[in-house]
C-alpha cells in the first residue's frame, strides 16, 4: 500500500510542459469516396484515440506537438498505419474495403496500442462483426474459431497449454478492458458473464504472458475490449430464436418437442458533452440438446466515461450476470448420451450470480509519459439447491479486489518503457474450501528499443509475491525477451521467449467435496506450475496475380513444468504437481480473396504434446487443429461456412476408464464440425443498420465428445436479428 501511495504522489505532479497541436482528418472509402463513420483512430503506443463522425471527420485534440504514428481500423476494411510528421495537422485517409479481417490493431500484447505486425508474439483478433455473424452468445463459442485454441467444456487451451481440469485453475488469463476476470476461489473463467454485444474485439495473446500479466497467464491471455459510448444516441437490439434438431439415434431422443433456445440484448449508448454512457441488458434461455442440462441467464453491462480533455479519461464499468442451471456432470452411457446417470437427482439446480465493478483513470502527463490506473472488485458465487446438511451441498463466495498502476514513458524516439505495480486479494467463504485468503503483489517493467527503424527489441521482467492463508509465501520472477524485424512494409519477422507461472488456487489446495460419484480431497502442499514459451514467426502480405494473400507462420515450443492436474486416486480426486512436458508445434494462417465473391480463411496448428516423465502423449491434447472459413458476399447477401477439425486425443487418464466411474469414458473420435449461415443486410430497403442471419450449427449432425462422458453440441438452427437506431 505504501508503494501505491508513493507512486500516486509522484505521478500527480506535472512531469513537464509540452507544446500541443490538433490533428483533423477525413476518412473515406477508397473506391466510392464515401465518408466512413465510426472509424477508430488511435495514437500508437498510447491508449488514446477517437472515432470519425457521421460525416467521416475526426479530430485528435491537444496532443503533443511531435511526430506521431496513428493506427486506423474499421470493420470490413483493411487497417492502416500512418506516420504523421510534426508539421502535419490535416489528413485525408482512404481505406480499402475487404471482407477479411487483416492488419489488426491490438493493445494486449505489450499493454499499449500497436499494429499486430509490430509485436514479437503471436496474436489473434476477433472483431464485433465476426461475433455478430456467428450469433456468439458465450466466449467459449467465439474462441472455437481462433487458430491454436481448443475448448474442452469450460477450459480454454492455447497451443496445448491445458487439458482436462474440471473447470478449475485456468492457464489462460482473462481480462475485460484490462480488468482481471478470474474467480478468486477456482481461478476459472466465467464464460456466461461477458457482454458479447458490447465487445469491440477480443485479443488472444499466445504463449507465456506472466512478464506483464502475472499468475494465470501460463498459456496466454484473452483480453475483451468493449465499445466506447457513441457520439449520438444509439439503440442496439439483438434477438435470436431457434431449436435443436432431434438427435441422430432414437435411443438418444429424450423429449417429443424440439428443445428451444432464445435470447435478446438491448443496449443504449450516447455521449453528453464530456460524459458518455453505455448500458445493455440481456436474457438467454436454453433447453439444451441433453436432458437435465437447461439454463437461464440474465445480464447487465454498464460503462460511464468522463473525458474533460483529450489527455484525461475516467471511467466506471459494471457487470452483472446470474445463471440458473442444472448440475450436469457427464452422461449415463454412450447408449444414453443425452441423459445424466440414472441416480441423478433432477430437482437439484445451481445458482451462480457474478458481479464486477471497476474504475479506471487514463492520463497523459507529458509528451513522453502517460498512465493507466485501475481498481476493481470481482465477486463470484455459486450454490447448489441440496439441503445444507447433504454431503453433496456445495457453495462458495469469493471477492477478488485488484489494483494496478501502469506507466508508459517514451524516454527517446527509440526507447520506450512500460512499468507498473499490481496487487490482488482473494477472500473466499465456502462450504467446500472453508474461509481462506490469498494475496498477490507484483511489480513489472518492459523496455522497447529500436536500434534502427526496422528492428524493435523487447525485454522485461515481473516479480510476483504470493501467499495463501497461513502457507509459506513464494516469489516468482517472469522474464520476457522479443524482437521484430520489418524487412519491408509487407514482411515482418518475429521471435520471443517468455516464462509463465500459475499459483495454485484455493479450490485446488483445499477442496473437500463430492461432485457426482467423485470425492475431491485437499492437497495444501501444491507448488506453482511453470511454462517456458518460445517462438519464431513471420507475417507476410503478398499478391499473386490479382489475389491478395495474408500469411502468418510460426514455430513454437512450450515447456510445462510441475503441472497441477486432477488425479483420480484411491481416496478420490486430488490436484497434484505431476508432469513435466514439452509441446513442439507450428501454426500457419492464410487469408485470401480468390475473387471479389469468395474469401477464404484457414489455419492449421500441428502439435506434439509430450509428457517427458511418462514418455507418452500428454493427455487430453489434440495433435492437429484445422479451422477454415469461407465467405461469399453477393449484393445484400453473404454466405458463410466454418469447418473445424480437431484430431482425436491419443491419450486420456486411463484410471478413469479402469475404475469405470464414467461409462464409456474412452469413447472419443476426431471432431469434424461444419457451421453455415446466410446473412441478409437490406441496405436498399432500409437506411438504418439491419441484418438478419440464419445459422445452422453442426450442419451434418456429427457426433463427437469434447471431454470424456460429454456429448458435443448436436445440430441446431437459429434466426438472429440485429438492429441499430
């Protein structure tokens, strides 16, 4: 606390007086010369920017009078990077229309705004249009289309970093606008809390990220960037309805009527002078393709901003969601894959409210230094409807309080420093874990140096102090090194090395409960788990004839040590440090327009996940991930199809099979899933933004499992309407 106060006292003093200027500009379509509204214009290396108005004009006010690099991005158009000389204060920018998402602008890789080609590690981006087209209502559904990412129920795995952990202890750090969203007890990601309709983009940083993000960033980082309030009043509506088809086998049919799914989001956004307001309410209901697997969700997202000048922004964010669902764990058997075990008490439900409150302050102090400060509270809880006296009763409440002060200073034109301090306290009250407290305190720094204009060198380190309850504290050091070389404007090489770690969470150390037939027993002697990630990659834009190609290729190696995994032992499931592993792999992503009417995106990730102790393939990891997307725009219609291939797991935990706890646990196959959709944007009939999408998911009704004893989603269809007023 003294360190926090000391830093705040220092940064509150003006660091220097600097000359100011305004940059005005106009953004247009390259071919039609029509004005583009809502284009995002940001200053590279900072968190500040603006949007073009309804007539295509924008203004960056009171910025330092020096040379700037600005990044321009707009959905449906190719992004641009422009260097603005010190004596230039007016711009006309033309953007090329392209249905593929390319040349993204990111903020998560190095905690500042950069073009994706300039960062030394692999980053993937999902924008709002991609989420809207696919009718994405949960984060896990969005990430199923990201190169190198695999979803196993509630577990997010980046390049094989995670296997099966029953939703406890995420090896991916989750952020919302930079605020931590990992629960304080389980250290897991609450996939139902996130406001999909208010998302600007989702950034996925691959590889160990603890040098900037600390515990949890063992395999990577997922940062959700939400939209800013609109200049003029805007009302957004998204509604959908649909149903699941009957299962492909008669013995799986559990009801006569078709299971339904529907939901809506209604949002309002507007600026009032220096103030801005954005708020959205939503509700979702899903009968599910399995019996005793239905759920209902209600949510609220709010954002208030105050910008008295272009150098200052203060904001408040609130997020609330509550889910009422059944307590599905696994199937009865392969013959009854849509039914829970016979002895299941179908009256039992699980109630899980979540709340996040956060505030931030962004401030430019000089032409060289700016700051971002954040404070947030993330409260999660769950309760089963068992009687309190029942051995199956489970409840937990966790409050995670997080604070961070981050500074960025440009000491010279070729040298930038990012540095800050971070603290978190997790308080847990639980019938499963009893009352526990876990604390983290960290400091980090990262330098970027450009010895010449085409080369950027990155180096940094973070120190994390962790203590859980009365256990002995630990200190972890996480270094990071990287380099990029821009051989030309269209060809960039990168390389990086970093260390990641994850401290054992309260749930892993102290859990004493039952989940179905499983007993979970404590292990307070757990040590942190580690990762060492390295990669070499290239990003290349070229043209073959009239066809543009966007290519990204990388080799990577992930070393995973002291992995915390759930092991089925004689007295129950216990989380244990069990494995040293190595994952070698390569990843290729290609985007191209074969013609004006056919776009293709495809990515292949090939991995060799090896358990070095057992000398076998690491359990619950695929060897191949292949994702493809096809786009055919024809006038007001667009036809899209996604294909996902995930190779069959070579190994699973054989003890589960041998003990017979889950019937047909060994049932697994390669995954082949095709999702298709037709999108109609009736621009000639109505002037306001309107679209209607017919989605057909798992079009061929392919039967598969993502995790043992759990049937994957069967064929379903939805009709979605998006409207803006």
